[in-house]
C-alpha cells in the first residue's frame, strides 16, 4: 500500500529504520544516560545464512497458488516483534520457521486450508500483521505435528458493507489499520482504534488478542467496538448475531475475543463505528510530585469527563521521551458532536487542585492541531519508539516494555514492587539501566501502567538478560494482584503467569471448548492453553 518494504527481522518498513543523524542523536542520548554502554552497531545477517530447512509439507493442488515456501517469507512469519524476537533475528537464531505461508483470498479458502491441515496433522498459526510481542505467532512444536503452516490473512482486507443507520461496518479480518480507515473515510466514519502497531496490525489480530487502542478512557479495547464475529474452526463456522447488547447467556463473541487463534480463525466482524472527530482540545500538565499526578489522574478517571488522552509520564519517562524534567500528563479531548473546551477546562481545574501546572497554553481547535509542544514531542517519540527500540537492540541495549492493570488502591504498592524487582534483576544480570512508567489507559477503578526498561546489556546475552528481568517483574505483577497483561495478550511468553491468574476450572472449560472446536488441536498450539492431544 505504501510502496515500502516490510522488514523481515524487525519493526515496520526498511525505509523507516533509524539511520544517519537520527541514529547519531539516539546513540548520544543513550550514552549520556548510560555511559558504560557498549553501543557498537550490529547488522542483521543475510537470509541465506539461516539455512532454512526445506518444507516438510506441500499444499494440495487446490491450495497450491496460495502457498509460499520462500525462505525470506517463512522467516518473516516465524516470529513477532518483541525485543527478544528482534535480537534473536540479529543473532541468526530463529529456530521455529513455518514450513509454508498460505495466503487465502476468501473464507472458503480458509475453510479448505483448515480441512487440509486437520487431515494431515499440520499445525496452523493465524497471522495478521505479525506484531505480537508475546510469542503469539511463533509455534514451538515438535514431532507431534507433520509441519507448521502460517495462515496469512492479509488478502482479506475489505470493508464489505457499511450500515449508516446503525453506524457499523462489516469488515474482513485481514485489513491493516490504515487500509481500514482509508475505506471508512469516504463514509465519514472511523473505527477510532489506533494501537501503536496500527500501521502494521490487522482487525483480526486486534480481535484475537483483545487489543487496546490509543484512547485512554471509554471504548479503550477492541471488545467495546465489536458487534459480532464470524469464525472458521476445524469443526465448522461460528457466526454471532448482530446486536447492540444482549443478556442471552454467555456471549459467543467473548469466547473468541482474546482466544489468539486457538479456537478458530476470525474471518470477518461487524464493528461499531464513530463519526470522525471535528473538535479537539489539549494541554500538557506538569507535576513536581509524581504521586500528586497519580491522584490527579484518578480524579479525572472518576470524573466522567472521559478524556481521549490521559497519559501520565513519570519523571524518567518524561525526560527520555518528552524532554521534561518533571512528571507530565498529556491530556486531550475530542468530539464529533460538540466543542470540548469546557471539559478540558474542568479537567485542568482538577489537575490544579492536585498541584499541576501548565507550562504551555492549552490548545483548542476544530482541526487535528490541538496538541501542545510537549504532546507533539511525546507523539513523535511514541510513533518512533519501535524503530528506535530496534536500533538500540542492535547496539547491545536492552529496551523492552511490559504492561499491566490494577485497582487504584494497589498501584503504589505495585509500582514499588516492580521497581524493586527490576533493580534487583538488573543487578543480577550485570546490566545498568532505568525503569520508566506511564499510564496508557485509565479507568474509574484503576490504571493501566506501562513500564519500560532501558539498560546497557552484553551483546550476545541480551535475550537471556531480558528473560531474567521479565521473569522477575512478571512475578512482581502477579504477586501484587495485577494482571500479567492489559493489552499485549498471552501468547506463549505470558503463559506461566496467565495460568496462575485464571481459575483452574475456567482453564478446564476452555480446554473442553477447544476439544469441540478444534478436536485435532492444530490451531496455534501452546497459546493460552495446552490442548489435550
């Protein structure tokens, strides 16, 4: 769509990678923060050096035109976009490569692919944009399967119908975020769902992982925007009824939302649309006292004002990504129906009540320009973060994030526990670094803290170093009663802690459901549950 080339090993487009002056500035800033870091640049190895094994499977004649056995294509579909995925690719260590990539162009071809794989004992990994950061698209299987197929749904990328009366649309699951918005724009609508991965992730991926979007309050998760689903399983097709709401028993949509391709392949969905915003207002609020900023955000979350953006950056996060020496709250409102100056003014009054100050004049406009300089700096950094992560990963840095959610009464204890766990783990792995925190979403009963680790690692060992840090901070999250993930899904990497978070009887019920929908257990083995096979 853009004419650019997707990177097979790292984030986004090859043409948008961090190079030249941007890399020089990033390296200098990193050296200032962590003067002991060895920031030697390591390049990605050539595809040929991986020695990708010949495919163990061959698609039947009816599906042959959909299949790719190209080593580069298979490597690109062998991993997600987590820090450990990127570094392993840089080190030439991608052991779990699918045998083929199949790209169906219709739901019927999805059905036929599952029939073939079910009969042949081939594992199937549904693949949208490949932006998983939790091992969601990397099948770590053994001899129990005859092979592995990556089912790339990218050709199912159309808006099939727009219901203007109900303000909803029927959309194929393989559509990327920009392509979806491009098709909705002529109708005057938007899905208004913009995760950081927006450019490279798909509607089906959002649904399968219960993704969270950019907006901080109200309609934060894709669940909120889902009217009905159509799912292809090895046992047949499941389609839920279009309804604005229902009390008729457990929801079939809720069974498949967040199931991560283990129960079926989402092929299309009716989604709730929004009118495109016209009015915007924004401000950046500084807090000398971070805890006061937390109290201000809690007041905002419980006020009913529903800001579109309510992103509190702790002092270290603000310094690294917004250039501010204090905690910063990036605050914004928007509406398609009415001006939003009044709610912004009330929100700022609440912030002042908690010691907040305005280093810049708030902006209010009927265009997208209602952002302050600090907010613009943050937004630019936000969009470049994954590319900069890759650049720093290639220079021996440990740069990774983890997110959670907890009730307000537990946040102070959670943050302290995570801070202690991170510091202890960094010391144990011999890395010098910092921990940052920002709120991505806030609810009346709690925030969704998003933590970042920036550390000087040892090239060749940074994956192992990160794994130890991840283990430590994940234990802290669960011990403090928080969730192991707020919007990044479970995948394979979060399984140990997800297994402890969910009730055992629910896990048994989920396995029973999989036994009905996927009796041969071919769908995304090892994600969310271990099937009885």
